[in-house]
């Protein structure tokens, strides 16, 4: 897995760097793809109404590319990586 990169004050940029490094290492064909991002906010465990403490964020980056098979068919590649606000990769999926 990729090392965590710290960008002062911007956890989204740091998470994007981690996701791009993992994709470049695992699937070089998707390395030049600009990912879309979805942010998920999580309340602390046990919080019912208002958050009692700091919330955490997870960022899901979706890398998508369409390629052609040797038979001439088009085939989408979709890689999704979820990275938390600490720079840890939480989940990786690939469909191809």
C-alpha cells in the first residue's frame, strides 16, 4: 500500500494523493484518470442527536476508464478507493 502523505490543512488533497498512489501502483492503466470524489461524514460512536465530539470523514474516489477488448467490445474499468481523513485506505474495489 502507499505511504500516507500529509498536506497541512487539506485532508481531501492528502486523501486524493493516497488514492492516486495506490491506483498508480496497482492499476497503471488508470493512473492518468481524474477521479470523482464523494465525501462521507461520520459522527462519533454512540452519538444519537448532535455529535458530542469531532466527526471523521471518509473520501471515496472513483476512477473510471473505458477500454476496448481484442474482440472490439467496450469494457469499463471502475476502481473505487475509500480513504479516511487520516490517510488510511479503508476499502478498495475494482470491477472490470
